[in-house]
C-alpha cells in the first residue's frame, strides 16, 4: 500500500493528557499567579474564576456546589466515595478499567457490606434496568478505556432516594449532561479542555451536600479528603480556597482553555467538535474491513475516547501478547512518520486502537489520520508475514 502524503497538522491523539487547544503556546501562562500564596486575594480570584467559568459554560445549576480538589479526576472520585458511601446500600457499575477500579476500592478499601456490582466486559454496558437508584450509584458516564458511554440518563429516577456519583472526566464538555439526574460529578482539566493534569473538579447537588453534613462515615478521612468541619461544609473549598496547594501554572492554563471554549461558542460547539471527530472515524470504519468499534451497541459509542478493535482473522488468531505487540508495531510506524501519537489501546483493555476525539482535536486532523491507520496496518502485517 502506498504511504499517504498528507499528515495531521497536530498528530497528538492521546487520551490523557490530551491535545492542547488549537493555537496554544506557553505565552498563555504569562499572567500566572506565581511566587505568591494561592490564598492571597489574587490567587483565590484565579481559582474562583476557574470554578465560575466551569459553572457558567456547563450550565451547572445555581444550587449545586463546585470545588477544585487534589489528584485529578481520581482524587475527586475518591473524595466522593470516602465521604458519602455507607449511608445506604450502593450499586457499583464497571465496564472498563476505571469503573472497575472504583468497584475494587469499595470492596477492598471501604469494605462496604451492602453492595451490588453490575459489571460487563469491554465493549458492553451492564444491564442498566437492573440498577436501583434508590440506592447510591457509582458509575462512569464515558468509559475512557473502553469507548463505551451510557446512552442517556433515563435509567436514573427523578425521585430517587440514593445519590448518583458520576465519574464524567471523559464526558464533560463533550456531552450535555443531565445535571438534575446527577448528584456528584467529577472530572479533570486534562481531558476535553486539553489543560494540565493534577487537579480535579467536584460538583455536589443539594442532596449530596446534605448527605455530607448529616452522615459521618465510620472511617478516617485524610486531610485532603475532608469537605466538612463540625458537620458543616467547608465553604471556602467552593470559593477557591483549595484543600491543598494547587499549581497556579496549571490554573492559568485551565483559564486559557475555558476562555477558548467561550470564544468558539461554548458547550454546544465543543460537543459538535467531538461529534465531528467521531464521524470522521465512523465514516472510515464503515468502509474498512479490518476494523470495528469496540462498543457493540452504536448508541454507546464514545465521541471522546474512540476505541477500535481489529477484526482481521489473521490478527485474531494471535495470542493476547502477540496482538498487543502488533498494535505497538503499528503505533511505532505512525510515530516515526509523525502521523499520529499515542493511539494504542489502554494497557488493561483488549489490544486495539484508541483515538482521542475531544474538542481540542481538529476534526480535519482526525480525517487525515485515517489513511495512515490503513497504511500502518498493512505495513505492520507485511513485516510480520515477511
């Protein structure tokens, strides 16, 4: 097969940290609040601006609370689980590595007694009709490592008794989330915003805030997990007084990303850009005989972490290790040509391809990547068969 000649302008398709927004440069950091306390007025103002811009752009309800927390999305999910779980039974959903990690935390670390586990293999969702939202529920909106999302929130009751805790790190700014169905939502700056890692966002509904103030878990909470003092919310956490020292360079970069989102038209534009990236991949998959989406149900295909499986019979006769080695060979070929970086599937997922389709990726670049995937597959296969 002839090697393509047109390459993506930006060949960065990593699923985290993700591509910076178009036109980004280090000059956007020139006004960062450096060498000063983050608790000084100027530092707190920057942090509060990050919160306020998120709330406005995402349409988070006025009576919800939003905080910046340590340790990226992982830290935000852990803070929610360690503070809130145990007041009632909980349904845990896992269909990819991160959701399965939260299941493992509940069983091995929190050691809760009344737990229902709803699990599915990569490419599938659990049966959502069996989830009881009168119990607490922990789930990922978009499985970053499987490319499988929940298609909607119809399975969550309006008058639920439990709290819904949603890890939405690969969904925020790519989907129009139904906030009225979600009591806790977490994400990080490094995904659809393409900003820097290390900090997470935690949103609480009024019901979740009430739980925090009326339920005392029977476990010790590390300092960076504590959102209450004397059974009252630590209000400063929701006003820019972070639980630990944040990076003000990362904060400035996040502000730049949020301003970019606003400049291009806001949430609906970022959703469309992500949808356009998925369409570029979908159009190619439809006409390509060696590849399919990992998601079995089309309504569950992610528009951000776009995961693909190789269906060529020759490939599927290989062992798991040999399949992964083959994918790594494809990846090396693409990287050597500066045509596409970091597109191998997640290490715990089935061997295949994973392409980030968030808003910071230009759909035209995704289109340009597709012929290179054909070339890399044919070239790697020829090398193995030689």
